[in-house]
C-alpha cells in the first residue's frame, strides 16, 4: 500500500518509525512546508518523493495519506484527501470545532473511504489489556482518574522545537481521555462539566483545565490538564474498577499497588503509534471500518463542543 505522510515534525517521525515495521506499507511521499527539512527526513527514511503542498501529493498514485499537521488544518485536509480518492488517517484531534467534525463524517459517508483518527490510547498495549478484561466480562470501570500534564509556557512541540501553531488542552489533549473513557466504559457520555484557569497572555489559551464526565452506565471520569506542570510529563490513567485498580502510563501498566503487569504479549508491538498504523493499513486492505474510525470517535467531539460552550460562558 502506497502511503503519503504529511508533516515531518515530531509526530510525523513517530509514524515513519511505525510504518517501517509494516511489511504491506510503503511510504512513497513526504509533505512539508520547509523543503530542505522535509528532504532531509525523506533521505533518512528512503522516501522517494518530497512535496511542499498536500494538493501536489494528492495528484500522486498513493492509496492513503497520514496527516500529522497542525490541529487547525485537520478537518479540511482530511476532507480534501477523501475527495481526492485517498484513504486518510488524521492525527488527533479530528477537528477543533463541532461543525468541522460533522463535515468530515459527512464526506466519509459520501465517499466510502477509510477515515481514521489517531486516538492512540485505544491501541496502547496498557489500555488494550484493560479493554480486553472489560470485554471478557472480568471487570467494569467505576471511575477513571486522569492527569494530562506538560510544561508548555512557550510554543514548542514534543521534540522541544518551536511550533508554528498553538496546541489546545480541550480539543487536543482532552480528546484522548473523553474518547477513551466512553470506549472503556462501553457507555455514552451523558453529562460533562469543565472549568479552566487564566488564559495565557501570549499563547491565547487556557493553561489549566478540570473536566468531569458521567457515562450513561454510571461510570465517572475526573480529568486534570495543565501546560504549567514542571515535573513528570505525559498522561497518567488510573482505572478504578469493580475488580481491581490499574494505572497506565502510556505503554506501561501497574496495578493499584504499583506491581508491574507484563503487557508485552498483548499485541504484536509495544508501540502504540505502530499499532495504530497497522490498524489503518489492515482496515484498508480488508475493506472494513477501523477501530477509531471517524464514526466511532465522533461522539467525543460532541462532548468537547459542549464543554467548549460551558467554558466560553464562564
């Protein structure tokens, strides 16, 4: 399968590292605004074609596109890919507005193309381990307690490099947990509350946020997010269940007493991004809907919209 990756930044590199382990995937093009930087990455990964615009890449014979671009571009670019006849995986978030999310789903249904969103937590072995126990009927979630913490008082990316766009706690980072909570609880979010701290004078975004979620089946979620945290960075999930407690730190998992749990045999890799890409490629090859398709994660964006309305009214 011929794939074009758009965006040679921090997450584009993560996808390139994952895709090189998938035998049926061939990266045939890389798109980036800086031609020299993009060429350097293409040379490192032996990618034959470099483009400076998505439009140019969409004229190629590639089968699929993976979008690792600024949040504000995701919806429009995903739509452009599908209308050009390409399958598309768009990094999280799908969109930064409810209207745009609705439009992406509409175009997916019209074109029939695979449109998958990078909700990586569905694929991390640690979260898969918990999900497998839930689907096997061994436990149910009572509460998820989640902390998403970064130190981003300057506009930098995951590699510590200057970023050309501004990240967002609600539409990006909260999206991971809002979707994962409903996915793991197996129940729709029926109530959501949010408060936020002061808006940064230069970045124009809230740097701290607190979110509460209630699922239809009674499970609850408490989510704390911050760009002010000067300490361990990342997202840490505590699953409080009716039959055990689990703490997930990306691909690592421990029980409630910090005893390590081996998740190395949960899937074919310990790399969540690689597993995400494997699902994308497999869904296309098998002509099926992928886990984290736009339809399956769509309700997450309804909840984010409702939370945004609350925050704007504060």
